[in-house]
């Protein structure tokens, strides 16, 4: 699964880090910082070149570790440094940490790129302590389905713009050309898949967030004035069930 990310690590680092992407700067990084505030030991699963881990480490009094399966990303994360305890090359399905080692675990735009979410969520639940937090940020499973997008309907009089939602219930694997020559694999699954995985692994959902796209992103497509009404991101915040953990 990491082959495409190894190949396109440079594209990701150039297009989505160091202030290049308004969604990260204005929304994703602030959310990750806010939702891990007050937790002393934080693990980021799928850290890439480490921008989320660096933001958490710089803003919070947290000991942060980032893991990622790709060599090119971990090498760049180590080079960029930051207030991070360290980076390790590891797979989300087999985290190299003892049970209960962390107070919080965060993963950002990762699980929609892996074929099975149950084992990574099981591992995140294992390494977080009872009463600890797991934060999952993903592309919105309903509104970012394969085939979704803005439609300019010129058949209607007057013409209309609306957001087309692709097939939601069928699980699907697609490889999308996100930029010329850059192909990324996506796995669509309904929201219930994630919610049920949380429940199965003793994570109680305490909150769900569907944030509006931030102003910087909306400004990139002024031809779609209603873009701010369609969430691109979904955030699930779960707490490890302390009562069941103690049994």
C-alpha cells in the first residue's frame, strides 16, 4: 500500500505542507492541536513528513511521536525536526508500542487510503490508555464519495450549480489521478463502518465534527459560491472505555 506514497512523497511535501495548503493551515492543523490539548503523550499514525506532529508538539506541552510506513516521508520528517520526540517507520496495523502507552492518538487523512480500517483502529485503541482519546480525521464518507463533485447544470433555466453525491453505500476502491502523473489509491466506506469499528474496539464516540471548508480553500474556487456549505472533512473523537478497560 505504501508504494504509491513512496513514489509521490515529494508531491505531497510540496503541495500540502509548509503553508502550501489552506485546508491544513486553516483547519486541519488547528483541529489536531485543539483536540490533543491537555494530553501528555500523543501518537500520530500516518505522520507523513510530520507537519501535524510538529504542530501538536509546538502548541501543546505534549510528548509527540509520529509513525509512517514510507521511508521517504520519515526521512523528510526527521530532517524537518520540530518539537517532536521522534519518528519511526511502522505500519498502522502493527504499532510497535506497548498497550496503553499514549494518552491520545491522532490520525489525519490516512484511513481512507488503507484497505482495512479495523486492524489500525484496533491498534490505536490498544496503545491508548483507558480514558484516553483517539482522533480520526477523514474525507467525509458521505459527501466525498467516488464520483462526487460540483455540477454546472445548464439544461435548467436558469442554470443551477449543485453538489453531486456518488454511490454511498457500496464500498469501493479507486485509484485517482489527483494531479498529472500522480495516482493515489482511495477506499470508500460508509460512515457506519468507522463508527462500528470504534464501538468494536471500546472507543466511545464523544463528538463528531463536520467543519465548513475554510475561507482559504473556498477562495480557490470563487466560481462555486456554495462551496462553504459542503463539508470535505469529518472528525470523530473517541474515548477509550475506562470501565471496560479496567475489567
